C-alpha cells in the first residue's frame, strides 16, 4: 500500500485550480455569497481548462511546474475575466456600432 504524501496532494492539478480560484476571489470584494460561489466555479473552470491548456501548450512535463501554472491561471483568470466584463458593460456598444456601420446617404 502506498503511503500518503502531502506533496502529491498539493501539486495535484485539481488542488492547484481550486486554491487558485479561491485566491482569485480575494480580488472581487463586495460580491454576495451567491456571486462568490458562482465566481469560485468560474475561477475553477478557468484554471482547470485554461491552466491545463496552457501547460500543454508550453510543453510542461513537471507536475510541480504544471500545478504552479494552473494556480496562476486560477488566481489571475477570474480577475481578468471580471475586468473584461466590466469593460464590456461600460462600453457604449450602440454608439460604437452606429459609427462603424455604413450609413445611408441622403
């Protein structure tokens, strides 16, 4: 029987994604509990899939390095996602589209 090793647990990609998502929540103050739960799920998803994709793209084979990348993606991914959503909300999309689309000449 294999002995329990903390290092294996702490460098597991799922643990790294969860901890990264929890750290990312610290950057979103004032959200309700439901919003924080949704943000935690979104941060975990960003870390689990985005982090894994980044690890594969970079060709990382070390489990420790992979866990670090996944953690970083989880910690920053939710913050970046939140900033993008806020930027979209504050953009005058209708005005931008009206200027971009060709107008009928009278």
